[in-house]
C-alpha cells in the first residue's frame, strides 16, 4: 500500500469519527436547538466526505469498507440522549456542552490536518483525482471547526458567568 | 361612522366599506408618474369633520408600511384618523387596520395601574411599589450574579427614542448582552441578508420604485395583507398604462398570486425549499447571460463561487425539490432576467422558512448580477413585519449595536462608549448579543433570572408554546404592556404603558422614512410612556456615566432623539439632519440618511455602487450561510470587499422536519389582513374582529376531498409538539400544505384549554444566520373532528378566499358590533 493510500484510510477513519461525534453531540444537546440542528446538518458533510473517500480509494484499487458507519447512534448513545432531554432545565448541562464543543473542535482540527497532508502529498505526486478530493472537502472541515469555535464563544460567557 | 376617500382627481369618493374592499378604489397611473393622492378618512359614529378639535400628526403602528396619518381629537379622545396626502409613503391612503385600529386605544380594559403578584394573584398597586420590586430584584441579581442574570425582550412597536434608551440602559448601564426584540420573529433575516450582501443593514430601495418598475417580484411576501397600502400602489400600477409584470413566490393563492397569473408567473414551492428555487432562478439568469458583467466586475466580489454553485442547480433539479414545474421556473427566470427595472420584495415566506437568510441573500444576488440597484424602479425591499422594527435594529434594542456599529470592531464599541460617556469595557462585546430564542433558553436553564418584556406577547407569539409557558414560569418576570396579555398574566410585576397617540416619538418604516408621532391624548389612568418607565428605572437604579451624571443623560423624547441623532454621525443610518422640530416642520416623513449633505433625506441607497463594506466601516464581517458561524476580520479582509457588495452562494439543505407518513403535510403559519400579532389591539377593534373572529386552517380542495373535509368542518391539526382545533377553509393553497393564522391566543377564550394558538404546533428551530424562528417549516397532520355548522371564520377577501360555493363574502361590521366598545 502506498503512503497516500494510508492517508486516505486515515481520513476515512477520522471523517467517520467526526460525523459520529457530530451526531452524538446533536443527541446529547437536543435542548440546545441550534447545536442540535446544525450539528446534524454538517454531519452530512462528513458523511458525504466518507462516501467520496471510498469512491476515490476504489478508483485507486484500494478497498475501504463503508461500514465504519457514520449512521444513527447506538443504543447506549440513545440512553445518553434521553438523559440529556431529561435535564433540559439544569444549568450543569452547559459545562457538558462546552466540553463537547471543545472535543469537537479538536477532532475537526485533526481531520483538517489530515486533508492538509493529503492535499500536499497529492500535489507533490501529481495525483489530480486525490488533490481535487482534498480541495473540495477540506473547506467544509474548516467550516465545521469554525462552527465549534463560534458556538463555544457564544455559550462560554453564560455558562461560566452563571 | 363615515369613511371617505377624496381623490385629487374628479372621480370623487369611493365606496366606504373598507372591510369588504381593503384596498379601496383604483387610482391608475403609469410608469414614471407620481402616484395620485387620495385621502382616506374614518371618523367615529356621530362625529363630523367640524366636530374635530385637533388633527395630530402620526403614522401607522399596526404594520410596517408607515402610512402617514393625522389623529382626530375631540373631547380629549381619539375619534378618528385621516391619511396624509402629502406623504411619500401612502399619499393619503389608509388600510383597514389604519382606519379602524385606533379604537383599541379607547378600550375599557386598558391597563391603568401597575400590578404586582401577591399570594399568587396580580393585584393593583402604585408605581413606587411596582418599580421598587423591579429595582430591588435587579440590584440583588447584579450583586449576586452580575449582568448576565438579566435579560430584556422588547418589541417592534415602541418608538425610536425608547429603543435607544433601552439599549443604553441594557448594554451600557447594566452591561448585559441579553437584549432582543420580537423583531427577531419578523425582520431578523431581512437585517441578516442586508448585512451578508452589503456588509451593513440599510434598505437599498424605496417605495417609489413601484412607480417605475416593469417587473415586481414578491418572494414570500403577501403584500396585499401585510402592507395593504403598498399593495394599493401596485394595484394602481397594474390598473394603469404599461403595467408591471408580477412574479409571485407563495404556496398560497394570495391576491399577489392572482395578479401574477395575468402576464407574470406564480410559483408555489413546497415550504422549506426557497434556496433550491432561488438557485435555479439564478442558474437560468447566468445560463442565459442576463448578467451585467460590467457591474459585477466593478461593484461585487464572489461571482465565480456563485456561478459555480448555481451551475449545479438547473430548473429540472429544483422542480423535483420544490414540486413546481421546471417550465414555470424557466418562465419566471425569463421575466426576472429580461426586466429593465426590477423591484423585488421579500417577507416571511422567506424569513420564517428553512434557510431563511441564505434564500433572502439570493434575492440580493439576483439584483447585483443584473446591476439592478440604486436606480428608479431597480430596488430591493427586504421588508419588515412591524411598524418600528427598523428602529429596533438601528437603535440596537434587538442585539444589533446602536447605529449599525460592528460588535466585532473594538473601535466601534469605543465610539459608542464615547457617545454614552461610559467605559467601553462596560459594554459587553465578548460574543454576539444573545438572540431571543437563546434568551429564552437561558431563562429555561435559570441563568437569566430576571426577564423584562416590553410591548410583546411571547406566551402566544413564540414557537412551541407548551415549552414557552413552562419557561416563562421560571424567572422574575416584568411585563410592560397596554393590556393584560397572556404573558402579562404570568408576570410578577405588570407596568401599564401608554401607546401610540398617547406619547410623542419617532419611528421609521421599511423604506427608511422617518415619521414623527405626536401625543394626541392623555394615556388612561396611571399608564406611562415606555420611555418614561425606562428612564424612571434608570434614575431609581442611580446609573451614572463617567462624569458622574445620571445615565442616560437625556430626559424626554426630544432629548433622547437628539442624543440618538448625534450618535449616528458618519454611520449609514445618519439622522444628524433630523430632529423633532425638523420633522414637525416638514410636509411629512423624511428618509434617512439625512444630514448636512442630504438635508431632505435620501431616496435610494447605493446609487453609486459603493457599499459600507470597508472592514473599518462595515456592521458585520458576515456569517457562514449554513452554520451561522461569524467570519473573523482576517477572513473578511480576504474577500477584499472594500466598498463592494458580496455575492454569497448557498447550498440547499433539506428542511429539518421532513414530511412523513404520520405528519404528511407541511404546515405554515401567517397573518391575515385584519389582525396584527396576537390581536391585543385588533381583537378589540369591532370591525377588524368581526372580519376575522376566530382561528381557521386552510387546506386545498384536492387534499380536502381526499380527507373527507368540507368547508367549515371542525378539524384537529397536530404536530410533534401539540394540537389545535380549527374550522377548515377549503381554499387556494397548494396541495400538501396547511396554513394556520398565528393571531389567536387565549385572552378572549372562555375555557383554560390551549387548543387555539398556531404556535402550539410550531417547532423550536431557527435560522443559524439570522436566528429567526422557523414558523413555516413544520410537518403536520389534519383530521376531521365534527361537521360544519357554517363556513370557517376566515376572510373571503384575500389569501383565505374559499373555493367552494355558498360562503358569504366578508363585509363591514354589523350595526350591533359597530362601535360597541367605544
């Protein structure tokens, strides 16, 4: 396996994980309605990236299983979700939200760096298909990161001050 | 009762029943002509023109059009109104709410004394007792928890001076960033769309663009009911030589849609798909090269990205998403793309729907890529829902910073602090100000412990009412209003306010026209102007500026206006050429910017293609149209927008609440011509109440046939949030969509059931960019409960017209109801 294929594999893993983090985050913070809806909207970007990575890999003769599943949360996660809606009026959920946003930002930053690595390598190796993949997906990863940062800025003052 | 219409021409008077004929007689005119004047008058029964002692200058507060009028006073009471023929906005015309709505001022159930909660009940008290409770709770919270424990939720119906004062007290003296207006529900996306495209709020167009346009496009804007006098103006163009063509985007068969069907195009997309439709229209404009490339190159940035985005959105694709024929999309694009003078207006069908700001921005793009801006007939009107919403935005009582300043620009904060003579650090600007829905979330979590509501009724007007009722039970709730609303009933302290006609101040309409509204009569009982209440609170709190003077430094409406005007110097909304005296001396309203350079105001913005988008000047660096995340200065600079407009592309996302088997309809809510908001005033106006007395639900003929539903049947409408019961109107709405008017709450119901307000059904979801709640994108089901006893209580005159026979037409009040409450 070429090293660029290793990077593709790593991106496939990290985008899957990012999608899952976003969906889980939505479920944990249902009562934070904007977090809930936007996290689900932009989880769709990562899910689409996963599809495109698989397709790109296949064109290179590399088989990556789609099934690292970026789909619906598992049973245990649903319990978390129910717990989160049960405490909608407790201020403590605010700290949990800040922690989750911080984790999300770090995870998206990791994916962003993976795209950076892939784009650089693809340019060096004149791999146009891979380069175009990175160029079209990476901006959305940056937007996911910025969203986590922006939400953190919005929520932190009230959570910490109160 | 007397309704007159005296035309400037020889045609004389018109029919008098303005309930039956909301837009009055036609006064046709042609392109480039001045709209003929016609003076509409309504005086109370038994009052003739000779009985009127004084006429007092004002403008309408029951919609956003800003119809200028005079209040007739006799015996210390308001006895009628007359349109101001010399005014640029309405040229003397008045709509039904203007003509009749003033009667609510005289309603016997006005709040006359403050109320405080004692042993679970609201009891009358004096001002000292009521204000002492507000002040001591505020002090306790400031000491124990700081300013973030205090929130303000205001209105789109107070006056400019009151908003500026509230902003100064909240943002300046207290230092909380929890301040918003109910304008969040009506006009936030208009402001957001202007900020995204032009980097600053400020309406580009003018109502006189109607006089010149050859195509008028109304996007989700049922002007016939929301701004009836503006619609009269359009109807007069349609009745004259060389009438404009109309493009209407609306899922209902509104009067606008009916006008579009002759010579124009009506598109009735599924709710929640506006971005898909707009992208397809832009696709066609670009594919057919109806683009003014010279204008695009000279005055905009971002064209390549927009072109690439909409290239993926052909009409056939949008036809699938929006469920409208691709051929109709092509036809509409042709009308829009071949216009010589295009006027577009946008309202709640866009602002309260999924991807609100992203869709509204595409209307701006439609104009920019064709270079259709800042010339007669080439205008954009991103509309407002409320009469003074513009001032909530300008003055900073809605989360914006006073004077369209930029929260992310430290120099702007310092500049405002200089005007207020406060330490800039006192003005919170660590994050964007808290929008209404987040304020209520903070109240729900208990981190906001005092909520002061002025001039609005969230217990009926916010989405997902079962939740909102439980939220409003949590804080120390102060409600300042003119009637005991559903919200006031939940309050700890109720402060009785004076209203329009009982106090002096200014307000500004959609097209930047500033009107003075003078005091005509005394308020009832001990009711006081909102301005006086805010200033009284400030004095009791003993707020001081840096020089030790009482803050705010002003003491009445005129001095508040002067302080405001001074603070707008060099800002786009420049009021420095205006004062109460200047407005009183002028023939009628004046458009801002009004300054030494433009002493008579400014008809259109951006005629020179230069925008307030320089990074040092702009109000906003913009936001991501999907995530709503704000851009920072570096990202904004990278766009290189200096004095250029920004073309922002948006991808279509499916609505958050999909239509499913259990809830197979898309539900939208909205207003009727005869009511305003939660009917606190219009429900107490006999003619208006009789015209639309109770809630209804609109359903298409085909859907009704499938469900076995007949006109007037009692139906239950349900969503995942709750259910209501309403009579069915089989009407001109598209298949698969239900409409419920949002006006009907519980103050005039006879039982304790919560089964009438449209917002029992709506979801808690908002546009991430503008934070405007989405009242027009829910999944619902409808079931028949019991057969009809008569037709549905829906007006027949406008969008809720019946398609079945045998429904009597809506007409003026009967002898019994007429004037019954006077």
